[in-house]
């Protein structure tokens, strides 16, 4: 595998490491009830746990072996992408956009950039999934070139069982 790029530019966005100045916005994303309906954040007991998650994301984003990028629009954090699991040739990734930035094409832009970078690094297959009740995320995956598979998973999150629809794309 090749090392990841420190920064990735898209048409409108910059994917980069998290900055200390991103903390307030990142923590608001982590605790946004609209976002946490479909992105699996832990149940935070207090503000310190939220800040601790930010510090872990920030540290991981600075690690050349970890696929974690903050997504910024005109210097302001609007979301992020990261891998969830990985093996020698494939990885599962996730992405998050601030709820006030939904429906503007940013998620698709982030996902396309992440896919291109993961293929450049050397991964052969990229997988994403979305809760059945979040079809907008499936449309993002389709717009990014991913194909819906026949596979599904059942995941319990916050006391509710969710059916996860799986998409993938391979380097071929």
C-alpha cells in the first residue's frame, strides 16, 4: 500500500487532517441528533467524552497509516470520512456531513474523493453501507459509482435494529 495524501482537493472541498480549530464544529456534528440517527456515534455521557472523540479523530487524521480526513469548505469543517474496517485489499468507509450542509452534493464529492484515494493507495474494493431508513445515503453511494449488493446486515444501534444496505465498488 502507498501512503495516503495529506490533503485532497475536490471541486469545492479540501480533505485534510482535523485542526484544533475544528473542535467546536466537529463536536456539534458528533452530537447532532439528525446526524447520529444514521452515523453510529457512541452515546456520550458528557462533553469530555465528545471532546475525547474529537482528539482521537484529530490524532488519527494526522497518522499516515489511518484513513481519516476532515472535509472543509472555504476553510470551515463540514464533515469527514474515515475507514471503518480494513484488510489487505478492501476497506469499509463511512462519511458524515453537517446536517445544515445536506442536499448540496458535498457527501458525493467527499465519497468520490475517498474512493479515488483508496484505489490510488492500493485497495481493490471499497464497501459502504447505510441504514434502510436513510435512502439518501444510498443515492450518494450510487452517484459515487458504487453498486448495491445483495448483502445486508442487521445492526443494533441505540436500542433499535437497523437493516444495513451494502454497496461496493472495485478497482476493476
